[in-house]
């Protein structure tokens, strides 16, 4: 499996769509409690136009889970380190939830490395200590299985969950096998991160996508984020928190059109 040693950790990554060696790069960044597999619904469409780089955020999937707590500086630094390792000068960046928060940091702090940003189901400040502190503590003390029944129903609308049992089983399998300390340390990072004062400095063309039924990163927060980034566009999908899976076809067209737009 491909790994990159960056920023004092080891990141697992996958590259697809390499047939066209002049195609632009797009980096896909996963949500909290998921891994590179959450982007499977995008691969067939995105690889028609882009070289696609997916990676497991530290503490997730096959990436290492070094001792935390983690910080947004580490999460953004991991992406830049991975780009450096792979000799990628610039790339588009697409992130969901925690991945979107990472994207805000990248856009604000690494403008010379980011072409366009797609920030999905996220905000410049996600949640509060009342959410993240007990969740991190429970992950550390009881494990991921103890969190699954409370967290996963927030990811998809009840209708989608009822009609996609296989998807829900796969999502749960990834979630419960996420490293306890890695998950908790990312909760710490999210809790400590407030980029509302930095979002206005983003110069990349930016698309913000929210889910109408998202209670983790609400449409109001998405609209606030879009309003804070100069020239940003806002789109709302009939989905909950993981819009790229729940509304995959619609999502793929919107994101692809935005990234290819002249």
C-alpha cells in the first residue's frame, strides 16, 4: 500500500486517473470517522477529468495514529507534506466535514498551493466543547462502537439509510474500526479550531456545499462560511451530513462543473 512519511507521521494515500498526465490534480479529504472509501461514488466521474489523490487523515483508515491531541496546523501540514512528497505543485481541494475544515485552513494559509476549493458540510468553526470534549473522552474510554449508534444516524437522512442498507453497513464498519485515539485526537483538533477570522483571506475560487438536513454542520453555517469567503458560491443539497454519498450524482455534476469552469 502507498504511504508517505510526512509531518512526523505516515499517511496512506491512493491515486486514480493517472492515464492523463496533464490533467489537473484534485485532493479529496475525508470526514471524521471515515476513510478514503467515502469517495468511491466520485471516482468514475472525477477520473474522467482529473488525477485524483485521496488520503486517510491522520488517525483514520490505514494512516498512522500518532499520540494526540492533533491541531489544524498538523492537518493542513499533512496535506502540504503529501503534495511535496508526490511533487504536486498545485491542486484543487475537496473536503467533507473535517476535510472541509482542513480546506478552509489550506485556502487561508497556503494560497500558492490551492487552485479551487470545495468545502462540503462544514464550517469555519464546527460544533462546541460540549460536543467534542465528551465525544473524545468516550472514544478513548469506551471505543468507537460505543459512539456508532449516536453519531452515524446524523450522517444520512432516515429515508436514505432505510433504502441503502449495504452503504450503511460499510460506513459502520469503517467507523467502528477507526483508531480510538486517532478519532479522539481529531475531535480535539476540531474543537480547538476556529477559522472564522481567516476565511476572509481565502483567494481561491470556492464552492460551499451544505445539506438541507445536516445537523452537524447546518445550512446556516454553510451560508455563513460562503458569505465570509470573497466570491464564494453556495449550493444546498437535499441531504444530511455526507452529501457526496447521499446525493452522489448531483454532487458529482456540481463539483465537476465548478472545477472545470473557465
